[in-house]
């Protein structure tokens, strides 16, 4: 079809320039082709349309088409839910199997219309809009399978969201009739409004054997921790009303109560609070004088004044969510949507998704008994924290409350996490809003450790062909007490390294690795030969560093093993004129990078550099033969959130007469290129991770009036 | 001719297009048929691959109009009032269904979280472990000797071992508990237990009715566990240290993090009875190469009677490997259930930085209420033993690195001593009592851990010194200077005047407080230097040394600059130290440094103020630190240490160094300074200075040893570096330097 469409659009442009004879020919040919296509199409669809309708026109159907199933009076009823059920006792984990994606497969039973013997449906509403949304979200997700034999979790299409619309006994019988029911094993039911008058049980009353229950009003006594899932009571207003996110901050009211069905006893308490604290509280109720209908849901009143609901919720810092007859309240969803911090007063209530969500960050839970103290308790919360909570509340709504899809997917993910706990989402993934995820730093080397001195460090010398200076560097480094091994990275493919006998004699093992290509990134390759955690990266022309300076550098690294600890300090600056970053190698009062021409760092960063460098930075560096050191500084600062440490005053590395900018760095174009690197890397990282500091590390007694021979590191060069 | 060719070409083209289209259809059909056949769908047209869109009739919302009414006040009022409902619940949900709401008397805790331990039973010595538990409570800041002010009660009857076959089993517990005058059916009581039940079933039976008491129990089964009421504690041996505790084995992060062995286990195998299944099956995944799972049948009296075909071979293998060697060299350690759900292997693995792989279905993990175990362990399923090798192999290097570090953090924060286990238990209960002022999950699961992060300080994490980077924030650019004044004001020449001027000039200083610890009344404001920085005088209630670290309300900034009245500092020095502190907000950053050393001759810790190549303390006569440490100093440390400091009027600076190093596990930071602080003062022998006192030094020595004994270990750590301005004493023009005054003498 697509091909012919293209032809059609091209046709008119071609035709006018042709001769009539040709034109006729083309038109005929085109018509023939078109007719052929139509005919084959008809042939394909027409004769098979009845049997293959499920395949081809599944999109839109009538509920009346769903098969009718009659339940006989004696049809078996499942046992009551077993309160002791846990994943390891009532859930058949073998059905889920071990799969590399660590994803459970969920099957949805096809829709059936269950009726009793006299033809009365088991539910007054049948399939609700919400449950339909939920099922179609599941069927559109990665969890879904249409293969019942591969499924790990089964979701009945019998809608039990609202117990009030159900005939309990018949619903239970219908469940038991499901082909794979098997005592409810691995079946998941969604229920938001459990119980009914007068006692309002806190879990669905429909007998359901071992089925898992995703319930909207669990109390601590009905909730089977680690088995059931506590879900929100969905508020249909979520879909109806679009409340734009408001910036967190102080609001017009401090506390707002918007629920209409608050018990008289509590309303009296709230009114007393209002009398004490005045304007800070707004107590809304139903509007008595408005005409009934849809609008009454969207209006609230206080002393004749009418407010729009849920918009008014955005005007308050805290919003009261009191229990009603049931523990779960749809109001919670509205309140979160408005970015108002919910004050939840529902003793024994299991908060929605409490298995994974940290409600302490988004709400205040107060025992019902403490209602009179609510104002004082809320006043004690610092402003900054209230703002955090407002942001968090809104984010919880967006991620987990805003639609039936969000609720359904969260439920499945929670169950998935239990079945594959080693691949589960982390606390941070569940709870950190995107803005925090983006800005927060979780260093991979977070444990405060001061590694022992004894393993020493491995010096990795990158060299090309400067043999003489290389040998001088090797001789100097070999005097450092904590040196464990020397590794020479021979980056010259055209020339072999000198014979073994020519190398300086050193006390530690010396190893030469030849590289396949002359790439700068070779210096950061995690060679197996590096057996210590501490690595000293050093250029083959850094001959000025003394043994004391190097040993001291190693000691400093031990105190900061998660940082780059180096000798040449550099700085990045914001160039206001050009509106971009600039590289600075002058001797300044600040440092934000240390160059890896002479720096200690943890071997871990070799792995990061080689395998986890973001974007195309690695290739870019190799192609430009420059900035590998800047890239390393970006990488480390980005992942640890910490600045490097410049050690000792040393600023000249190659010769005493050298200026600050020596060797390669002399070149003006080189400097321009390094500035470019900073801008390039900052854009790849999406931020400027480098941190500026004004300190450097010196030995404790450096330049102190103290006998030199008693100092641990007397030989610290002055420049 | 040309035209003909063209016709031909176009015709062929058109035909091939048609053919291709037809083929496409055919293939498509083949595919769908194939799939249908495969899944057995072709016969059952009502199984759609995707959930259909139901259009007719329009679907109704689940929350009908009626729903609003149902929840309405009219209907509600026919039922019990909330108050009555709460009363009813309290009567229904008791004993096995206890929750804090129904079985705990919160009113008893309104005057604070105080714990009473019953007096010891006459002529009875509790087990070693229980003595340690009681000692930990008695040394804690919650302990009270007055039952009337107690919120929580702890028995003196040893209930740790409830295995009737055990020698430690205490008889008649039931009757003895009932006779306790304050028992009240166990309300507000906390009962500790390590072993319950006995051979062969090892049920959770304790042999007495705990009533409404909370149970802090090892090896808890989820079935009997009352969520948010009971507490699952780890199983620890009788050799577990009372305080301090051994460090974790990890002292550096190896990369790549995989160790010689992937997975190890060494332990008993039960030939019969409960808990035998998992351990009996271990040999299936033992491969003798990187998965070493060793079991022995040789335990108990009559093992040979039950011995099976594999016993001899297993026993032989068992002796070939050293357990410690395995622990140190394995990435993962299997922790299968024993007779009971928890086993000693758990804490051993945790300490050894060997990531625990838990195979103990139904085990409520230790402190599961607050600890996120998925960050430190692999939680397996006994039914899926055979998947364990592939699961452990699939864990990536970064994850191993993170899990391993977390084991060390958790070990050190909550498990390495009996005191830590007990305090964690108590703090969990404490958190439940004041829910709106309790620790968040982040506080429990990240450094420095829940015992050092006190929620009374603030529920806002960004006000603590520990969480700036995880929150993506940095410390605010302002500080408060607190000057401790001991001598009355006499002349404008006094160092304190200079000091106030120097500090006030710092652009980061937003507030100067003088802590008036002098017996005379403080001079009026006009006697003090006139500065624009907000300046105030606060008088401690008790004019004591500890008062200097009291969390005064007046301190509004995160950073505090603590000063002695005779400190000599320039504005440059203050600015520089503050800039450094911003990089290390959890540490002390200051000028005068001191060191400790082990005096092996005397067998105790020594204190030195000599100039040395390393230091471990930075004195608070001139130092920046986070305001939170005032709170911690005052509310975390026991009265015994605080009053010792007050009586001696000495050592408060050593104590805060101990505290901060214990929290951070890091040394303080010394920054450079123009003059050697205090040393000059001491030489001058300034009369007012307490430094001139000859006893002063000896006291500090003994302080160190008292502090070490309370902490249970020596928290101080040495540093060999000093942080100087980048161009400090460099031979470059002074004009280039930002901190010039530091170099001028």
C-alpha cells in the first residue's frame, strides 16, 4: 500500500511533460497495478475475515461481544484469603523462571461476562473505565504475554476495583472458574475500594484463595507484608483536571481540609484548631446550596464562599487527608497532584506503595489521636523541608498516582522486584525525583577508607621515544620507598623499546607494555600488570619531582583515595566575553584540575576512563592527541563530586629554567585546543563537573621553623 | 525503439512491484499463521494478542456517584465514632496481632524515651550475652533508674536462650514475669531473644506468654513477626564484643572487585529434620573451582547413625579449606538457613566484606524495618538454589563494589558490637514513638548511619553535614563565629578585641556570638568593639566547658567557627579556612593541631602537643566545623563524659575530636597559619590561660584514655598533610597571592 501511495503522489508531476500516447500507457498501467493491488487485498481479507477478525480488527469491540458465562449456584467458591501467605509460600516462583531480562510475564484473561443462573451479572458496573485502562496499559507493556503457558502472573479481567458494585459470592465463583486459577496461585487482583457497610473491611471481601491483592485501603492487620501490594485509590479527577506544577514555597493557607466526608468528631476538632489559629487554616465542606451533579465534585464551600476543587489545594502548604469509612482516600491523589503536602491521619493505614516509596519525604503522618496537635507538629517542620516535600509530593503523583497505567505499572514493578530482588530498582530510583537524580552525586568509592601503605603504588610511564629522559624519570621514581612496580607504556609502534640490559637497574619489577596504536588513552588502560590500587601516572619528561615529593603524594592519595592527587595544577575559567569556558595554566590561587602528567589516582578510574567515558570523548581525545588529562579530571569530578588535590608547591617539572608553560603546552594553538576540550567535555557531560578549590596539600611541617632533618619530607622543592 | 524499451522496463518494474507486494502478504500471512499455530490461538479467536478497546457501551468509572454518598457523614454517623473505634481496636488487636497503636502506651513516653531495667534477680547470673545487652542499655543516654519516668522496660531475666535443651535455659519465666509489679501484660516491655524452640522443630516458641511485649528476636520468621512492633535482630555469638568492635576487613577497594572465589560456604549439614533440605542440596552447585560450598556431617552425638552416602566425601573436602581464607578471598558468601532462619554466617560474611547471598525463606532480616538489605546483600530463594551461580555471576563489577562497601558500612554502623545492636534496636523503637521526628531511610542507609544521625536535630537532611553531595547541594557560604570568653574585659588591648575585628571583616561571617563563660556579668554592648556584623552575647545556663558545644538557638548557620578568646587570627586565615571547610563540611578544619600515640611502655594512649609530622586532632580554639556537632556532642555523648569535661574544665576539644572522627572515620584537617597558635601564649605564661596549668597536660592524657574506653575503640586517625593556599610561600610576587597575610610574619 505504501508503495502505491508513493507512485500516486509522483504521478501528476511527471505526466504533463509526456506525449499523449505515453500518458495513456502510463495511466493504464497505473490503473492495472492499482486494481491488482485492490483485488489481492480483497482476496486476502474477504474470505477469511470471520475467523481472523481477532488478528486484524481487534482494536474496537463491543462489550456485548464478550462471551457470556453462566455461573451455577453450586459452582465452587475459593477459600478465604490466607493471612499467612508470603511469596515463598503462596507464590509459584518456578513459573517465572530465570530470565536474563529479569522481567516477569503477565497474562490477562480475555473479557467474559459472568452472570448467575438467572442471568443477573455479577457486577453492577461490569468492566469499569479505570480497570480497562489498567488492563490495556499492562497489555501494552513489556510485562505482557499473550501466551498463557509462559505467564508468571495472571490478571483476571473480572473488575473488582470497587467492592460495592460486586456480588461477593458470585464474583468469587467466577474467579474460581478461570482456567488457570489453581487456588489463586500467581493471580493478581486489583481493588481500590474494599469492604462495605457497616464495618468496611480493609481488604476485599471476595474469597480469593492465594491470589495476591493489590489493594487500596489495607490496614496493618489485613496487609500481608511482602505479598500484597498497597495501591492508591485512583482519583478520576487526575484525568479530568490539569493542574500545572507550582513552584514549591509558602502558600496562602497553612493547612487546608477539603474532604466532605469527615466524621463529625473530627470536624469539631478541626474547627477548634481553626478557632485557635485563624486564617492559616481553611476548612472546606460540601456546597449545600449548589445544584447536584458533576459540578458538586469540583466545588467546595466555606461559609457560603465557593472554591474550585481541586485547584484550591494548590493554595495550601499542607492538606489534611483523614480516614473516612475506609482508610484509603482518593483525596490523597488530588492533594499530591496539587503539590500540597498531605497530612495523613489514618491509624494502621498502609500507605500506597509503601514497600518502595519513602513517604516520610512527601507527607506527614500523624496519629488520629494527635489531631489536636496537628498545627504545632506541622509548624515545627523547617520551611526548606516543606518545600522539598511539596516537590516530592507532586513527583510521587506524576510517577505513581497520575493514571491507572502508572498505578498498574508500579504494582507490577514491585512484584517484579520481589521475584528478581538482585535486579530490583533501588531506593534512589524509586524515590529521587528527576531533579535530584540529576544533581545528586553517589560516589562509587563512598566508604571512608585510608588504604594501608604497604601495597604501594604502580608508576605508569607513558613514553614514545624520549629514551634518555625516560630513563632519568625511572631512576628518580625508583627511589620512592612505596613504589611497588614500574610499568612503561611504550606507545611507539615503529620502534622497539631498548634492550633489557640498557634499562636502569631498579629494585622493583619493571615491565614494558607495547601498544598497538599510538593513542593517549593507552595510558589509562587498566593493564593487568597494575596490581596495586594506587596508580601514579607520569610523563616521560617529568624529571624534577623528588622522591620525598612523590612519597608524600602517595601519602596524600591514601588520605583521599577517591580523588586525583597530582602535582601540576590547572584551572578552568568562565570567559564572559566569549561566553564559554577557558583553560588556564598560569599560576593562580585556584585549582580545579591536576594534570595526569604526574598524578596519583585509584585504578578504578582506569576502568571508568576505558569503559564508561560518556559520549565520544575517548575517541575525540585519541583523534586530537590531546586533553586525556582534562577528560580524566572531568570523569572523576563528575562521579565523585569532589575536587582534585594539588600536592606540594611544585610547578616546574621538566627543568629548573622552564617557565610555567613548558613543552607541549607552549604552543598557543595547543592552549586554544585545551579550552575547546573543556567546552566540548562540558557539553557532553551536560554540566560543568569540575570543582574549584583554593588549597593544596603540603607536609604538616612544610616551611615551618623546625629542624629539617626531623621532618618526614624535607626535600620538597619550592617551585 | 527507445519508447518500447521504456515501456518494457516500466511494465517489468510494475509487475515485480506487484509480485513483491503479493509475496509480502503471503509471508506476513505465513508469519501470523505460524504464530497463531504456535500459541494455539487460531482455534480460539477470543484470545487477542493485545487487550482490545471496548467502545460499546461507554465504560463507567469505578467510582460511581453513589460512592461519594457512601462515604458520606450521614452514613458514617450511624457507626461508631473514631474514638470508640480506636478503643475497640485496642481490645481486638492484642498479643499476636499487636501493633504500636494497640499494644503500646505512648503516654508513658511523653516525658522522653527513657528505659528502665529491672533489678537483677537474686542469686542469678544472666548469660554473658545478656549481661552485655543490659550493660549497653545502662550505659546509653536512655537509661533511667526510675520506673516512673520509664517509657520502655527491659527484663533482668535472661530470655536469650529459650531452647529447653540448652544449659542457659531459664526456668519459670512465665511465673516470674507475671509477678513483676510493672508487667501490665507486657505493655511497653522489650524482650530480647536469640534462640527459640528446640529440636526437632525449632519453632518460635518462647515457653512463656509475652503478651503485649515487643520482641527483639534473632532468626525471626515473617509469619510470627508483628510488623513495626517486633524487631528482628542479628544472631551474635557470646564472644561478640560489648563495645567498639572489630573493624570490617575491607581496607581498600580492589578493582576489578572479583576475588579468587565467587561463592563460598562452610558449615554444618543437617542430615535430618528442619533446615536440612537447603544445606543438603548445596553440593549441586559446588564446583570445586570458584564455588566452594563445604558441609560437614560431623556434629552432634550420633551423626554416624544418620550418615548418608556423601558424608565421607563431604567431610574430607571440608577439612581441605580454611574458613578464614575462604571468607577473605570470596566475592559472595552463601548464608543458608540453619536449624533456625538466621545463622552466624551472616555477621561473619558482613564483616568480611563478603557479600551475603541469603537463602533463608521467610526470614525477617535483621533491622529490616530500617535497613535496605538490597544494597548490601543478594536475597535469594531457597527454591531456586540452582540459579544462585548464574545470579551471582551476573552481578556487575560496579554493583559488587557498591554492595561490598555497604556491607562494611552496615557492619560498622549497626552490628560490630552488642552495644550497637542494642542501640539500633532502641533507636528503631524510639523512631516509632515520635514518627514525625524520626530518621528517614536515607539516614539509616547511608554514612554515617542512624546512630550518629539524630533526627531531633532536624528532619531536613540538608541541615546535616553528611548529605550535601547526595542531595546535590553544597554548604552555604556563611558562618557563625563563637568566641568563648572566660576573662572579664579590662582593656581594649585584649586579644579578644583584635579577634572580633579580624573575624568580623570576613565576608562569610554573618554572626558573631560571645559565649560569656565568666563569673562576672557580661559587659554592655558599648564596651565591645563596634562592628557591623550582627553581634550578640549569650550566657550559658551552666558556665561549663561543655557549654561551648551546646546547640545554642542563636547559631543560625551550618558552619561554626569556634574560637578561644586569646586566639590570634587574621581575616585572611579565617577566610581561607572557611573556604577549605566548604570542601570538607563533615570534618573539623582548623589551625592548632595535636597528636595521639600509643604509649606501649605504659600500655595506654598518649597525648602530645609537640610539633610532629602528623596530627590527629585539631583544637577548637580556632576551628571550623558543622553546627550539627554541637547537637551530637550534647545529645549523643553520655552524661559521664560531659560531666568529666565540666569538672576538669578541660578536654572538651579532645572529646569533640573523638566524636567527629568516630562519626566520619576520617582525620581532621589542619590548615596553615601565620603564627604558631597558643605555643607562644604558653611560653609567655599568660596567667589567665588554663594552658599554663601543669596539671592540664596530665589531665588531657587521662581524658584520652577515658574517652577511648567509652567509645570502645580509638577513633582518632592521623593525617600527614596540611592544606595551604595554592601559592603559599611560593617565590612569586606577593601581589599574585590571594591570602597574603598568612605569609607575613
